[in-house]
């Protein structure tokens, strides 16, 4: 597949991650105490506009979403224990931040797909499907007739993608080395990107290619995981790593530095 081309860059060793847990304003707690729940639905009492904005921010971070048809904030599970947890702890954890669910913006997706070099009839794996941005992009070209398999740790949304298995941790899923391409934007915290990409490489068929968005930290960090990952890449016949532009994920809620890793296997 061509000569080996290893490019490392001097990015910061550890990306700055936002704190996912925030203290809830007492006024919000007061409103939640008088709210009513019915299964996944949460109905709010009357309140002033300023307090309403604060309440919605908290409920959105906790996983709720306004549903006009239901006339309520709808959660993916029973709302009662979620609200009780918010009231009891006085804190809310932003599920998106906690899961590092920073979905791939269109410009990043374009770079990923271009680097993949997709061809008709290929089997493609997307291990961290998120909102389906990558899958939707590669599925749009019907002429390619791709077979797509996706996994997503979060529970199934209201409009699930047909190619995705939801509520499944890819890192704990055993798959055969049968995929021609792996396209991925894994979570970064606690070096999860290293674990996910290492596992994904095992899913590639001979002659396959992996394209992954990663934190740059594996290039410079002095940890066993980072050192092992560098050694793993050095054993590959052809791989490249390049910086993505600063602010590539700004519209997804983070300014974390990112790189694009492309690995071809024998």
C-alpha cells in the first residue's frame, strides 16, 4: 500500500476538557420540586422567562428534550428518578460532555470521508456513530452500494439510523476482521480514543484502512497506553497523522485539539 509515512506533531500533551458536572441554581431546584412526571415526560409549572431558561439548560444537560407534541420535556428513560437525582444532589452532569459526545461537524466529516477512499461494495464500520453524521455522509452516495455497520453507546433516539446498534459499547464488542474501512470519531477522555482505535484496527480486513479523529495526546504523553499505541502504529506498513484546524469542533461545543489518523493494514 505504499511506503510508510509517519508524521508526528508537537501538540499539547493533554487536551483541556470542560467540567461535565455543574451546581444547579436554587431557583431551578424549586421549579423541579413542583414539576410533574409521567413516564419519560416532565411537565413544568408556570415560571418567569429567566428561570425557565435556567431550568431548560439543566434538563437539556440531563438528557431531556422539548417535545411539542407531548407538551413536555421528554427523557430517554423514566423522568422521575432523573429529576429526583437532580434535586437530591443539587448537581447536573452534562451527558454530552461526560460521554465526550462531540459530534463531527460537516467540515470534519468531509475530511474523514475524503481520506477514506471509499469504493463500491465496501463494508464500512462506524464504531461511535453519535448523531450519524459520518454514516449519513457515506450513505448519501447510493452508487457506492456500501454495507454500513454502526455502534453507539447512548440509547436509541427518536429517529434511529437503520445501520446502527444503540446502547452498545463498541470497545467491548467482538467483531471479525471483515471491514474494508473504519471511519470514527471516538471519545477522548481517559485515553478512550486509544482503546477504541486499537480495537477498531482489529476489525479491518487485509488491505483495509482506518480513518480516525483523535486527541493529539498519544503522540507525547508518557503513559503505558500512549507508548503502546505508538509502538502499534510503528508496526503498521503505512500510517499518517495530521493536525485538524484549530476550532474544528467549536460548533459541537469544544475547542479541544484534534488530529486525523489514517492507517492502512496489510
